[in-house]
C-alpha cells in the first residue's frame, strides 16, 4: 500500500510485481556464514575445498557454467519455494555437464590399486586405441604389450575360473587355476562368450603415477598411461570405466574427480 501511495502521488503507473520462490537445498550446506566459520575453524581448507558445493570448488572439479544454466532452466521459475535434494541437484547437473564435456574429453587408461598379471602365451602386440571414439582426427594412444599387464584390484578379485575375459582392445584370456592363459584376440568371440571387459596398462616403466582427489577429500592413487603427459593444467579428460577428471596440478599429476 505504501508503494501504491508513492506511485499515485507521483502520477506514475503502478508496475506489476512478480514474486519468485527460492530453491532450498536439502542435504547440502549452502550457508556462506556457516561455511566461513568452518573454514576459519580449519574444518575445510578454503572455499575451493572439494567437499563444498560452491562454484570455486565445482569449477576445479570440471563443472561448466552452462550446466548450471541448464539446471536453472530445467527447474524453472515458480512463485512458490522449491526443495531440491543434493542427490537430485547433482544428478541433473552431472547430466548437463556430461553433455558439455563428453565430446571434448579424450579417453585415457587409469588403473587404481594396480595388480600385476601375466597372460601366458599372449602375443606381443602394438595396440592402437583412439583418444576419442567419435573423433578419429584427434589421434591414437599406442601401447606395446608383451603379456605382462596391470589391472585394478577390483577387477582382479572378480576373476573366476574358466571364464573368458577381455582386456579392452587387446586380448581375451581365461583364468586356469592360478594362471591366466591367452585365448584369442577377436572381440567377436568375447562378445558371444565373454563375461567381463576391463581396462589395463602394460606392466612397464612408461606408466605415470597419478592421484585423483575424490569428493570426500580422499585420494585414489594408481598409474595412468604415458599419453597423459600431453595434458595441460585445467584440461578435462575421461579415465575409462572411472569417470571424468580435471588435471589440477601437472607437476604432481594430481586430478580432481568430477563425476561418472
């Protein structure tokens, strides 16, 4: 009423007023004052602590501005307040971010918690794998193999007797007792008879030690292929069967995890 009085007194047209509700995030602390107090108390390292849902941290993980714009458009304006859970927020933002970075992100092998295996009778091979399956013009990654490989501890522990497995774009093998035995090279045979495909690295001195900082602030360590050296700080790539990551420190080869 007071505003109407002022406009009428000035002989001005009363503008139409629109009221928009706010988005309340559930399960995600977005209060700056509360977060500042926790930073000052030493609970977080700063506003870019990977555990925080603020732009500075999300940018370092590899989230793109357009992903948040698309999220806002999807949620849409409303005169009423909305409640969005942390799970729903990241599910949508990850979807939109993946659409943006997937075409740009080259693929690389990263083997966390590596276990060495020897595949008996495996041929020496030069494996050529595209950096991106949809963009052959970006080139290839080349691996020289001699039957000695690194696979993840998770994959190793799932290997069962007399089942056919495949090292991605390389060879098929079978577990026989305590040995791993070469079976074939053709993907078609694995497609018909195989049970699990896995990424790998040759067990040689070309691999690069890397670490990945996860959203819970824990680090996962392992080896990545030598081609990873071509990345620049800030580049986003995809570690196959692991997720999208952003190179934060090239000297230490430290990556930040973005999302699957």
